[in-house]
């Protein structure tokens, strides 16, 4: 459900030219000449204007989603995004998803991420999961584009986790950071615009994700808000760290994602074909308001 950021100094005369000019002055007149050194005033520091806030992240937001598989409700999802204040370099977001199918076990996933507003990538994130393959917690920090440090923790493990460092040729996004990136900068919609290619790390599983803007249109059936939408076609390919396709247990995924066609670009609906039906994540409630000023 989760595949469902100059100062230039110059000299007007070289030093050796200044010496030549002073020597010429002494030859022309036998009077001692004391050169006058004019020290220019120190430049006044002009404060940089506040960093513009992406409209999609300008308000504090709390939203809820229902997760269905075919005609069955199998879970729910909550997202909370702090408002990005003027001049901020990071915005924080939290996600919590829980559910199960036919009562065959309960799964839960929590993600907390700090999204870099200038680089449009995940700076650091914490992804905790329970159920399925057991309890896991993956923490990551991206110090520069594509340079990431990973730590995996398992409850009850007596050994201290050993960080793993990896370098990729492109910046990484966690699943929640991926949504924020699409809201701030979705792919272009003009004919001939190339698809957007992003790299998403879900736990320690790496995906190369290709996003195509499929155009604007009315809201699909089942969306609570009757607003125009922007539909994105998403292809998620599992890859290894060297960029080669991963032909193991992970399957290629095709997704459809609808965003509101306005400045907020709220995620409205996600469809993922799985087996005989689609997993559908649909918005049920949202609250957007200015951040509280303390």
C-alpha cells in the first residue's frame, strides 16, 4: 500500500602593477610620495529572501484513506504532513497503515520522513513494519544525492545493528517522500514531455519508478471530492543496487495514481492490480489548515 527537497571579490589593479605605478611617481618628482590606500567599505550583507514554499506543502494536512481489495475492505491509511514554513529546508511527514486479508494476519506499517525541499528527495526516514515477514525497522539517512546509510533493526536481536552504506547514481526517496515529490513536481503533461524516473527505497527493496502524466480529467468513481484530477501512470521495476533488474521474488508493478488538479495536488486514489483484483487506496477524509504559529 506504500507504493502507494556568491560572493565575488576582485582587485582593480594587480599588486605588481601598483608597485610599477608607485615607482614611476618617484622618478617624475624627487618628493617623497606616500601612497594613499583606500579601503573600500565592507559590503553590507543582504539577507536572502525566504525560500519559496511549495504550494502543495504550504498547509498542515491530515488525511485518511480506505484500502480495498476488490469488494473487500482490508485496511486503512493515515497521513500527516507538517506545513512547510518560509525559509525551511525540510518538511516532516508521518504515515501509518494497518490491515489484513480474510483475517489471515494483521500487518502494520509506520513511516516518518524528513523531505528536503530544495533537493526534492528524502533526507532521512524511519520505516517500521510488523506482520508478514516479522517485525522490522529500517532507518536511513541520505547525506548527498544517492549516498545513503542504512540500518536494519529486529526486535530481540542482541547484536548491535551494523550500518550499510550505498551509493546510487540518482537520489533516493522513501515511499512517503515519493508521494511528496510527485505533489511538488509531477511529470509534465505536454505532448512530448518525457516520463519522470525516480528511485524508491521501500525498506531495503529498491525500485526504479517511471511516471507518465496521463492528462487531466474528471474524478473517477469512488472519490469523495468532486474535483478535476491529474492521472499518473506508474511503472515500478524492482532493481538491484547496481541498477540491474531484480528477477527474484519481487514482481513488476503497474499503478494508477490520481492527484487533485490544483495547487495542493492531494493524492485521491491509487489502484494496484494484485492477483485477481485491484488494491484500491481511496481518500475518505482530509483536513488542511495553516500551521499554528508559536
